């Protein structure tokens, strides 16, 4: 099977990730922060070490500002619902995933007003359009760093600078970039950074997190046991405990730590370069096929290896099924991003999405191109 669905979740994971998860469950499967015995203490230290690895990756000085969640969806819900109240205004973009748009829609019904800034054909958002929409009550700008449909990279540095200047909180969804592109919360003025563990960080599913600027007051999504201040019925205010009620996903967190070790050993620039080279080859070969409609940006500096296309006259899901028959795994349809399609002309058909990962090779692209030719010939 050729796996081209890495934007959904990376596969395979590095061997050390599988090993670490098994090791955690078999050898230190206690409840961290809940026991005074060696196993619980050992596991708590390992969890801290993963927090440190994430903090380093985003240039955060205090690892306690990294909160673990079940994934980016929970992180984004925590940020949006924890921050926004009736009367607040938020600016977002047409390129967002439903993990931003749906919580915002729910908040809209509770009196939060929302402005969705358009994107151009290449998936880019204009800084001028964002600035134009800022109102007296604008509390937040939320945007994804990289589109999960087109792979377009947004200029988060300029948007972050604008937010800082206007004293607006800046939330970035880095699901499709953390682990592939350098991210610096200080340089980019990011206050809240939602990430997924199972995509470019090569961890398992069910783990993710959020960086929270300690100056921002968020309501927790849930209350409960934290292993700290246990003689009180009141939820602790200290971070990360405030947001981490209940037993943590320890195998997931340690697996994520092993995924980050893998990235650090290879080097984020090496990973990015490999993906870019594969992406260049893929785009070059796709452009040679006259029956392919490609979407998104051409300039490799402003894109990642998430590539959307359609075969002329063919429904995206049929293309996906026929590729599956050839043992090639892609994603088809709307990719949980409902607004982007009216901007790129795919409103009733969606797209076929190839998303490359570190474990893809040039031969995979050759086989894929042959499969597309065969599919088109047999229409
Ligand atoms: N945002 C983007 C841009 C995504 O691609 C995804 C996953 N498809 C999410 C958020 C949700 O991530 P998770 O699966 O970790 O909840």
C-alpha cells in the first residue's frame, strides 16, 4: 500500500514511537502525579520531558505552559470556548478546519460575532483584509498556519505582528506545520498554539496539546481530579493542572515524545527538504497530465506537500476509490474544511488530496502517476 494520507495522520510511525508506547504500558503504566511510588514518579518525569521537548520546539521558555489534550480539536475548543464571551468579536479565515469553524458557529449562537476573511485562489489570506475587519471588540484572530486542503502556508509572522500592535489575541492552528516548519511563538507573537500529536509530530492518535500564554485567562473545558490540591473542591488555577483534569493519555504523551525525538534526530530542515523535493516531483508529473485540475499555490516556498487535484469530469470520491483499488491511499471530499471550496471552485465535488510524509519515496509518485493514467484511460 502506498500511503498518501499523511495530513489525516502520518503512517507509518517511526519504530521508536511504537516501542515507547509499548514500553510505557508494560513498564511504567502507573498514574502520574497520583502516587508516591517509583513507577508514578518515573512516568511523571517522562511526561515532563515531553512537555520540555514541545516547549523547545516552539521557543517557549516555560514547559508548564504546554497543556496536553486529546488532539487539536480539543485544544481549539479549549482556546475558543475558554476565551470568547457574548459581545466579543473574532476574525477567522475561509481556509479553516471544522475544528475551528464548528466551535465558532456554536459560540456565534451564544452572542459571539464572527468575521470570515476570504482567501484567494491559491489559498492565501491577505493581511489587509484582516486589518480591515478589526473592530473595537475584536478579541481574537484564529488561523491555520498551513491549509489541510491546499498546503498553503500563511504569513503568520505578519499577522502575529498586527495582532500584537492591535492588542488582539492570536491563536494559530499548527496541525499541518508543527514538526515540518520552524515555529517560534515569540517571533510570531503567538498567544495560543493548538497542535496535533499524530500528524507531523509522528505520535499516536488521541494526543495533542496547546501552548497557552500565561497572561491569558482561559476557562477550562472540564473540571476534575488533577492529582494536585486534592483537599480542595475548587479547580486549581495553576497551569497545566487547570486544564488537565483526569488521567492523562500517558502512552500517547510518551509516544509523542518519541516522535519528537525522531524529528530532532533527522532535523526539521532535512524533513522539510525531503518533503519539498517529493512535492516538486509530484507537481511536475501532475502538470504533464492534461486531464488533471490542480488547486493551490505553485511556489514551493509557500506550500507543503499537501496537494489537491481532480480528474476532469470525475467525482473526487470515485477517483479515491479507483486509487484504492490500485493500493494507493488518498483522501477525498471536503477535508473537514467547508468554506475553502467555494473559493477554489470545488464546491460540489471536493478534491482528491495527496499528502506526503517523511516515509514516502520517489517511486511512490511514479506508481501513483501510472495509476492516474490507467484510471483516466478506463473512463
Ligand atoms: N486543524 C487542521 C488544519 C487539521 O488538519 C486537523 C486534522 N485533520 C485538525 C485541526 C484536527 O486535529 P485532531 O485530529 O488532532 O483533532
